[in-house]
C-alpha cells in the first residue's frame, strides 16, 4: 500500500508539472507522450494492490487465526524466556 500511495503522489506531482509545461506553446506539442507514463504509474500501483488482495485472500483461507488474549500473550512470554527469543532489531 505504501508503494501505491507513493505512485499516486508521484503521478499527481507529474501531472501538475506537465500541466504547467503544457501552458507554454513551446512544450505543449511535445507532452503528448507523457500521458501514458502517468497512466502506467497508476495501473502498476493498481495491479500491485490487486495482487496484495489476492495473496491476503489466499492466506485467510489457509491460516489459523489465534486470538491475542491474555493466555496467548502469557504463553508467548514464557516461550520467549524458555528459548531465549529476543525482539527483532530494526
């Protein structure tokens, strides 16, 4: 989703810049080919979002969802101590 938002932002910025350039007669006729580029950005972001949704749906059909209630969190803490687990480093 982050990449989708990033591409939407880039497209909006690019569209704004192209509109500014199109106001100049010198550049207006040279900008025709850039429309497909901005559409490509959105299309690729949409395709990634669809792929993510497909993967998410597949995971939900095969995954076991465990509740994060007190007994589960207590067990997780116990396993962390028993097996010397540590939180991941960022």
